[in-house]
């Protein structure tokens, strides 16, 4: 029943975005609050209490400011586009599952089994392509394909975190990019060259560092499980599948940019609509309605109910960020940021990175602190450009997600690789993050 409430909220929000009916907007807000309360009892302890505290604080601040119900409604609606995107994006994976594309990836990676550097490049490249569409599910899928091969844990931690962390820098299908561009009002197509450029550069650095690491830690054949080499089919079926997969991702990305340019709709709404349309177009072409119904039921019963943490944090952070605007605390935060940037923009950059990382180590999702920061930032007052701020915040988000042992990304990778969160984040990827951070901050300083 709760899944229908959440999906109904997403559907009505998309309708309300186009029709602009007042009563429908209030209905969507009511459903968002109902979804929040239903998720509060099922969320993890830390997101639960942070979410409740942020929601209550935001409500109190809105009433103190004299905006009352209208202010609360506006605050709750702030992150509804982002929440809708996060909930609906997993639908994009359905045609990929049913189309056999994951089997093609399995064949590719097994063919690279006894070539560690090529395998590392293969894993990071697959995550670079699949991460935008499948989110953390891309890591689970790749790990499932590699299960039984007994790859070295450190190699898994390096490849998973290096490959996936770049998604947070460029993909409009991922929360970090979607949220930051949404608040800074940057058209996605204007940012994309920077995002993809940074992502490719950081993946290249990760692969170069792994090449040096593998020289110092040679991986003998005994390091891997005994597994038969993958045989390429004579007709090259798996290669054609991989080419089609690349084309699918390219077409989806191109359509998002084209629609944003032509319609000027919110990118969050465009991605949500494509998430619904892609499976429908696929089933119309293939006619596999029964398979689609099975996958949709699985999405309803398994994917939607586990969004508890996201529903709590996105709803409450949007309300709190909106409520802080115009308060003494919000004004003080804005003054501190501007003063620091005027003293030294490089020190300002480092302070933002350190703040987000420290808060993430405490157990607070990067989205919470980034929302609080971005709602108080004015690029012109800070003496920079919106794109430079966007890159900085995404770099901070990505770094904190890799380093923090309580971040969902780090938790997943540490569990799948079999090493601790600190070992996966700091020991396995610390040097990579240090080089990436220094290089990223230097480039931001130049372009700002």
C-alpha cells in the first residue's frame, strides 16, 4: 500500500508540474508528508532522527518567519522533483535486464580475467556507463557478475569506488548532479562538458594509479578463482550487445539534453519522464508485456519500499534549506562563506571539501550539508561562477561518499569487497582522492 502512495505522489507531481492546479499541489504535499511519516518507522536510525529533526526545525522556522503553512508547503515541494527522479530512475534498468545486456558485460569482464589492468579498466568503464542509469545497483550487478572469481578485495574496492564516484560528477540521473544544478539554476547542457571532462580525467588517474599499484602488488594467477576463459561467440553477439548498450546510454543522455533545450522543462522532470517512457517504448517494440509486468511488480514490491532514507532526507532537507533563507543563522552562514571566499578562494574551496567530508564521517548524508550550503550560496557575491561552485560541491560530495565509512556507497563497497569501510575509502583510495582533490581544486581556481 505504501508503494502505491509513493508512486502516486510521483505521478501526481509530474502531472501538477504541467497543469499548475492549486488543489493538486496541496494533494501532492499531503502525500509527501504521508510518505515521510510512513518511511520514518522503517528508515535507518541516523536518517530517521536527522530527517525528523530537520523537518520539525524547518516547520518551526517557517512559522517564526510568519510564512506558516505556505512556507512549509513550499519547502516540502523544493526537493520533490529530485525525490521523484531518485524513485523512478531504477525503471531504466528493466529493459537492460530483459535485453540480455548484463550477460554481455559478464562475457566482457570474464574475458579480461587474467589481465588485471585491463580488467580494472573494464570494471571502471562499465560503472562509468551503467552508474548514471542504475545508481548503486550498477555496483551490485557488476559484483554479481564477478562473484566466484575471487578477485583481490583491494582491487574490488579500488575499481568500484573509482568507477562509480565519477557518476556523481557528471550524470544528470544522479542525485548530486541533479540537486546542485537544480539549486544553482544551471542548464545541464552548459555543465556537461565540465562534468564529463572531470569524470574521464579522474577515471584515467585511477587507472594509472592502479597500474603502479599492481606493479608493487603483482597479482598472480592464484589470486583469482579457477574459471574457464570466456569464449567469444563466433557471431560476435556479445560485442553487438555492448555496442547497443553504449548507444542506448548515449541516446538517453542526448534526449535529456535535447528536451531540456527545446522545452526548458526541469531536467529532473525530463529524467523522470524518460524513466517511465523507456520501459514502455521497449515493451511496445518487443511485445514482451508479461516480462515487463513481472519486472514492474518487482520494482513496486522491492525497489520502492527501500527508499525510506531517501524520502526522509530529501523531504526534510528541502524544507530546512528553504526555511533557513532569511533567518539569522542563514544570513550568518552566507556572510561566513562570502568572507572566506574574499580572503582566499582556494581556502574557501578546501573548507567546503573538509566540511562536507567531516559531516559525512559523522553519519550525515552529503545531500543534507550540500543542500544547506547551496541554498546560502550566491556565486556573484562569492566572486566566482555557478559552474565553478557546482563542480566544487560535486567534488566534495564524491570525495565524502568514498571516504565516509557510513555513507551508502562506502558501506556497499566494503560489504561486497570484504574489507572495512576505512580500508576501502582511505587505504585503498586515499592517494587517488588526494590527487583528484588537489587537481580538481586547482582547475576550479583557474576557471572561477
